[in-house]
């Protein structure tokens, strides 16, 4: 037979160390957020990225070229999701599991479809399929809202269970 332990509260003495550590971690995270926000504001106000990073006590790093097909494993996935929405030199701040990251695209390279015709055809097919699916979904939903179809359960039952 298994024992069932009733719910109960622990004394403060039992959880004091964990509470203190949680509070300290929260304070460190808050300080990191403030520093990253200040760095982001400095960049948006026109300060060069490297200067803003040094002012925030951070050593700036330049990542290698990142593509949708070949993400940089050193960059958190949260950054990858935002990266391709930015314009050149547009800064962003992203919260990650480790803290906050401020990033700015230094260069945006437009792909040359003639350099990889097979890759281009594959991407084009995926995009075409996706857009087609989206259009079908939007069209179906528009019809549903306009026509307001209702299920006649009695008719369905006669088809499913003809007696």
C-alpha cells in the first residue's frame, strides 16, 4: 500500500534558503532586464552598438551569417524567431532562458535564386502550398460565417443509423 501525505505548509525555516535564492535570482534577472533595456534605448537613440554594449558591461559579439535554413546554434531560438522580422541596424531585445539578449542585424543578404535553383524551387513549392492552404482556410471560414450552416441531427442520424 502506498502512503498518502496530506497537503501541508512548510515552515519558513525549511524554505528560507530557497526563498532567498529565488529572490536573488529574481533581482539578478531584473537587473539584467534593466541593463538590456538601457542598452537597447541607447542604440535606438543613435549610439553605436559596440559603445552601448561596453557601457552595459558586455562584450559585443558578431555572429556568423544566419539563414533560415542554417541557424547559428550559438544563438538562442528566441532570437532566430525575431531575427528575420528586423530591418538592417534595427535593434531588438529578446528574453531567453539565460537572461536578455540585445541584437541588431548588421547585414541583410538577399538570396540569389539563380545560385541554387533546386533550393529555390523547393522553397517556392512550400510557400505556394502554404499560401494555398491559408487561402482555403480563409475562404472556408468566410463561407461558414456568411452561410451560417447548421447540422440537422435528425437527418445525420437517419444516414448513420437507417432503421
